């Protein structure tokens, strides 16, 4: 039974002009809500498709090389911990931008593996935990001049930063038996 049908069943002694206006307002608001929900669903679908297309445009992600387990090392095993945070995806200063961000992040990963290799000479380090923290992208509206201090849009940042996160995990998978992302 529709809302209008329910309203039509209202006893005559309760019907008034004010009640009729309220009923019409409720029906009108429900129609507006339905349209808003449909628009929102369309936006979600377009956003998902755009993100998928953007990742496709960055090229194929090739399979990760198989990790080779080092044998003969004794001792208490340890886990490597990488804390990846505050990349500020598109922040632009005289010494920082998206290109430098990528270089620094991957440099961190390389240095972490070198430190792991030093530790592996003494004890096993087969696993790695990667903690991704906050401030991975640069906002646009936190302060008035911020939109002039970035080198890519929010959407581009989401694509670039998420792809860089994938690259970090893939790099770790080449050097550890198990990689856990938190």
C-alpha cells in the first residue's frame, strides 16, 4: 500500500486542510529523497569506474618475483616493521612534489630491506608488517592558499598514492616470505 493510499484511509473526522498539506509535504519529501539516493548511487558507480579506469591507465601490474628463503640462519626470528605515513601525496614546495614523494618512499623501502639483510646475518627475518598511516594525500581546502600548493587533483592523488602503496607492498613481497598490511 502506498503512502497516498494510507493517507486516503484517514478517517474523515481527522481530515483537515492542515493535515492534507502535511501529507502532501511528506509525499513530496519522499520523492526528493528517492531522487537524491538515485543520484548518489550514480555518483558512487561513476567514481568506482573512474578509479578502475585510472588504475588501468597506469599500466599492468606484473606478478611478484618469488621470495627465496635463506637457509641455515639460526636464532630468534624477528619481524620487520615498516611505518609508512605522512606522504602528503601532491604537496608542492621547493624541495618536495609527487615525483620526490615516490623516490623517497621507494628509497625508504630499499633501506628497510638493507637493514633487514644485516639482521638476517644473525637471525631469521622472514616476515614484514607494513603500517600505512594518515596524511597520505594533501588536502585542498585546509587553508586558503592550499589549492596553489599541490601538483595534482584529489582524484589523481588517490590514484597515485594507492598505486605507490601497491608498489611498496609488492617490493616487500620480493624480500619477505610473508607481508602483512595494517
